[in-house]
C-alpha cells in the first residue's frame, strides 16, 4: 500500500544528485577579472589574443588564475581587486599603445570561481542582478525631436524625387522642424503636387498654405509621429543590446521607461567610464564617390593639397583614398545586410536600401558608370575604408559590398550594419554605480532572511508534527535545492525580488505538507489504521494541493506575461517554486514516509504529533 517501486526511488535520487551538482556553483562566489574585446568593428578577436595577454601580464609581474578566450572576448581572472587593477593597466598599455585610438576594449568584470570540472558539466551559477552583484545603472533620454527631424528630412527628399519624376515644377522645398513647405508658381501645379504627395507620402498631412501664397505645407500626422518615436526607441534599445554584449555583461537589463527614456542595467560592470564609452559608440556606413582627378592623385602622392569638397582617408582596404564629401547613401537608409558570396563566389555583403537610398544610388551610379565608389565605416567620428570598387553599371536599392577578404569579415560587417547606429541621440540623465560591497550586503540579508525563515518553519514543523515534521522539513530543503538548481540550469537572473519569491515559496511549499499531515491526522481520528491513514491522507490531500497551486500558478504566469523588471524576476522564481514544491511536497516527502513506515506490516502507531479525537470515540492505534 505504502511502497514505492524502485524506479521512483531512483528518480528521486537522480533529482537529488542533479540538484546538488547544479546548486554547488552558487557557493563559490565570483572573482575579479579583466575582459578584453574588440574596440572596432573591423577588428576581430580570436584565440591568438591569449598569448599576447599572458605576455603582457608576465612582463608586468602579474599572476592570473587563468586566461581564456570565449564568446568573442578574452578573460583573465585574478585573486583580488588590486591585482585586477594592475592587470588592467598592463593589458591596456600593451594592446592600446595609442590611447586616443584604442583598438581593444579593456574592462573590469567578474567571473565565477567554480572549479573546472563543474564548468565542464555546464554547472554554472545563477546570474545576479544589479542589486545583488553591483554594477552600473544609466537612465537615458532619447532626443525625439532629432528623430522626427531626420524622418521629415527623409520625406522632403522623397517629395523632391517624386515631383522630379512626374515633371511637376516647383520653386523650392524647405523644411522647418516637422513641417515641409513646397513653393509653386502656378496653382495648377500645386493642385497636381497635392494629389501626388497625399497619395505617395500618406504620413504627412498636406494642405494649402494660408495667406494666398502658392505653397503646400506637409506636417506629420499624430499617428505617424507616434510610430516614428516608437521605432526610434526600439531601434535604440536593439542597438544598445548589441553594444553591451562587448562588455561581456551577463543578462543586461535594457528596457523602455516612459515614452522617451531607456534604462540600462549592467550587472558586474564596475568601470562606469568604459560602459559609457561603449554605449555611446556610433557606427555608420557611408557610400561616397572616389575622386580620381589629377589633383586628387597629386594630393595622394604628397604633391598638393586635398581638393576642395573632398576628404582623405588613410585607414582600411583601398586606403589611402580621396572621396567626395557628398554622401550617396548612409546606414540609416539601410534596411537589411546579409553575408552572401558574389558572382565569383568570393565573400561579400548583400545590402538593401530603402526607397530614398535606392533612388539616390540609382541616380548616382547611372551618371558615374566606370568611376569608383568607396564604402566607409565611421566609428567615434573616425572613418575606415571597407572597400573601393568600380561602378560596372547602374544599380538601385540592392547591391553588394565586395572585397571583404574572408567569410568571417563579411559576417561581422553584416551583423554590425544590421545593428545600425542610434536612430536618435541619447543623453545620460542619471547614472549610478552600485559597488560589490553593497551587492554583497544585499545577498547576505537575503540569505539570512531565507535561512531564518527556513529555521523557524523547521522548528515549528518538528515540534508540532514530530517525525512527520522532520520529513516535511527534509522535503522543504529538497524543494529549495531543486529551485536553486533549476534557476542555475536556466541561467536565470536572481534579484532581491527573486529572493523574496524564494522566501514565499518556502511558506507555500510547507503549506502542502501541512495539508498532508492534517489529512493523515483526520484519518487517524476517524479510526483508520496507520498504513491506511498514510495512504488515504496523501491521496485526498493531492487534489487540494493541486487546486491551490494551479490557481497561484495562474497569478504567477499573469505577472510573468505583463510584468517588467523586478516584477518579472519575482514571477519567474515564484512559478518555478510552485512546480518544485509540488514535486517535493508530494513525491519526496511520501518517499521518505514510505521508506520509514512502508515495510512495516503490523504498524501500530505513527509519529505525527497529538491527534485530537472527539470525546467518546474509540482511540485508534496511534502514538
């Protein structure tokens, strides 16, 4: 009646071993480290960086626990923060001889102290949130006026091209803020233009200018304005996600706050200046015509100045080269970039532009067949030539950047171009640095709250339910072990609200054991034998436990679906805690009871505390 088959005990033993293995890494803590990543889009790190770091550290007399290359960046772990700071200075000096033009990002970070054998089993500690690990917090204001101005400027170019294509003559197009004004000399031409522009550029509200002037004014519609602002905000968030990956931040939190603000949390990053440098990076692509005139050649050879309206670039493939300052197309006109081989099966990047960029590219290439065009990538206001190619024929919004050299270089460039630059400038209006000591204090307080709560529950259960209380306490410890193991396996981020959810889970998990113990007591009061009381108590308590946990799980899933930030962190731990508590409270605790009492054929009593019976009832065999 109260016996488990062998496979159930094996299942519980397996769960216990897995729980121990995946919980263990969380007790080793973190060590100070230095992370090195690429500081330029055209610079790719590989495993060859490790010997360079080891050489730089050796020359400075700094000893590292290890130096490894992983995930596109190199990491070196150290015993203490003093060694970490010395190592950072030594590495930065060796890798970036010119501080004004750094090729590598050298940032302070934290790494787990877990032993290698646990790491090989993919047993990794939970990520800790900003409030527990320390790190950097930024609140950034997005300049929506600039985003709207750039969009309206794009519409002004579209209007100019449309009127030219339809041969509708005008006296000039100007932009003032979010308003476009088109001047005409004839009322008939104005009416034709109004009909054309209203049909082709529906995001603008077109109307005749007041005062009798032959002008059309186009202003952004409110719904179009909201859409532009939302798109700018989402593009900035996506770009920030791509950039903070270079800092090696585990689980950064980058989310919208209000209608025009973005909050950025970078746990584990202690170098505020470096984090600001990464977040503020700009990367944009420009296509320009190359000047092949005798004056330009003379300037390249040092026999004369750079011609007026031109610019010289000395870095990159095809450099040095002199190009016109006029930009044919730029990265904000790019809609897609994918690595695809060219017609000779060589690595290349296939680029797709929007309608405005496609028209400008078509007009330029049509008039410059046989000339050269350069693709220039700008980072931190410094340009690097990606490629210089001859224009073989006219093309529009789809073309290829060739001469990439390697497939890896093509993949990297495509990724960078897709990430794009910021849709609108952002200004940091608030910043905070939470030190590791404050994070450690929060961890200690959270750990103490869970520990004291667990101890209080254990004392009460053992005193009130005796041996069954011991079983319940062991089941509660098993539940806590499973919960931490599952969070570690999922690489979830633990925050202070998450610790609060763990404490709440303890109370909910023990509630299931209280229900079971009381049902067993009820059966004993009714005169059932101890074996029958145990069996019936667990069977009848299961339905109540399931109902209560399912309703609570529904509330947790609602928090998970609609909550953000700390609420979502609470909901994740809460939902997982419900699932592990149902497993431990029913299967594990019953496994312990069956192991202790199940094989006794003539069981006369169970240790479950005082069983109160109605007056005059026949006392059952119980103690």
